[in-house]
């Protein structure tokens, strides 16, 4: 039975509320890769995929995958995906909105008996946020075929390696390479996500198209000085690791502020080992997150801030370790798919807004093997890390109609698509 867009949007909202219940914490949403709430959430998503008529399986990194086959067995695959792991104190729409909308879109294709020239695979990526292992995009790296075996050895804060966690989930790491979609089999990749800035909200426009995804470099830094008694060691003889880190953090902010938002730099984590109020800190760990849509600016920032760290530590007689743990290049989304998506938006008589995504998504990883396109949906407080974030039914319904038209244009590239009443 065909449903109206408002009915489809209401069903999506209902399912999002169901997924909120799968949380590691009873007081706020936190769904960490490999946890029991994570596994149960994946099971629920897979059950919805099966209800939509998809052929499902869980791959060996924990991605939930459902495929709608074309009548042509040699057809290429068009992937619609997002992630279902969360950060701490997460918003309920981040990631899962794109998954549940994707399931709805293929369900609509089934109901309307639309013939496809390509396979569609819906993927719920298992790990994008990088919360547990401090390294993100594990799910999409496997699907893209660029997962490195050394990642099996990364450990969480409790000393559990990725390989141990995957084994505990009854997954077989020896077959993980086979879970990739071969480069020649890709038609393209589509990700629907909440907007994480406020441009759509300010203009009161339901959706926007991502033109560029910012590049990112994530660095872990350890400052090592010498401990000493707070009351006996003279100030001029101290090797205070925390003071060096504080000077570095201030310098990072000053540098990025001069760039006028062309470079974003954030020290998001800091910890003092064996912290005691009457001891001079000897070891301090922190993270640095650098982002820019311009690869040269990103590289220049990386080198300049590394030199800044070296100068500060040399002056204070502090040893430092600098470790690049994650790197993604800026991505220009597919012009072809953006044009088709823009046409679908114009059919709804909305302004086409092209946006730069300051957040790095799984689409950035997949772009290494396939053309990608992203649709952002208007969201109140849509940082992805805000429990109060909210997406209106109307905006979901509008996005569904636009996505339906987008997929129909892909399925029938030479035909004019009639608007549904």
C-alpha cells in the first residue's frame, strides 16, 4: 500500500525514537562500537532492512548491509549509507537518519515496482565516530577496500584490541578484505545527513547539497617533562609538561583564528598522567584536530603547528611525541550526481543551496573508490553531538520526495519524471 510522504516521515521519526533506546547510558544517548546496545541496535536495523525486502547480512567489521538486486546480475551497485555508532551525549538523528531514510527509499521502490538498472545497497556503517578506538571510519574503510591490517592492533582505553572486540562479536577478521565492494562494481554513493551548521535553518530551506567535504588531520601529542614537589622545586628549574601543553593550546587557537575560518583547529582532549594537586605534571596527552577544505592550507597548518610545538618544547626543555593517527583529504562531491540532485530540489520549487561540510563523513572515505553525493537536511541544534537536536516531519517528508525523484532520475535517466501529488 502506497503511503503519503507525511506518513513515511512519521514512520521514520518513530523508528528513530526506537533506536534511542539502544544506549550504553541510561541518561543520555551513547552507543559505542561493539557494545551490547550497539549490537542490539544493529539487529533492529537489519530487521527493518529485511521487512523492506532486502537481502541482508552483517559483514566482518559489523556493518549492517541490505541489498536490493537489479534484474541485471552484472549491474553496478549504488550505495546509500550512514553510521549508527554515536559519540557521547549524542543527538538522536546523527547518522541513523540517513540509514532509516535509505531503507524507506528502497521500500518505496519495491512498493512502486520500479525497475532498476543498478543494484542498491543500504549500509549502516558500524564505526564512524572514532570514539572507542580513537580512529574513525572503520566501517567505510572496509567497504572501500582500504582497511589496513595494522588497524586490528589498535586498542581502546581498556586495552582491548580491535581484533579482540571483533572476535567477541563473532566476526571473522580473516575475511574482512572480502567485504569490500570492488572498485569496478561501484556506480556511486549517496549519504543523507543532518546539517551540522545553521545555514539551512537560517534560510528556512529543508535541504542542501554538499559541494565539498573538508579534509582532516587528527594528531595525538604527548608532552613529557619531569615531576617535582609543588612546594620545593623553584619555578625557574621546572619542566612542567602541563604548562608546555597550555602554551601550545593557546598558540593553536591564535594561529587558527588568524586564518579566518579557512583552517579549523581544536584541542579536544587533554589528560594529565598521575595528576596530583601538589605535584608538577610530568606527562600530558592531548589531541589536535585540524580541518580545511583547502589541501594546501591544511598541509601548511599541519607543518606550522608542528613547528610551533617544537619551539615551545625546546624553550621549556620538554620532550614531545607527535603522532598522526587519522588523515582524510578534502573531497569535491560528484558534479554529475549533484546536478541530478539539484534538479530534484528545483522540481520542489526550493532554492538549491550548496554547502561545505565541515564535518568529515564516511562519504570522504568512499570517494577514494566511487563518486559521492550528500544531501543535508535542516536540523535544529544539529551538531550531531546535541541531545536537543531536532528534525521536523515536514523537512523529512520533503527530503524523501527529493530523494525519490533523485533515484528515479538515476533509474530512468532519459525520462521526465512526473511529480507525485
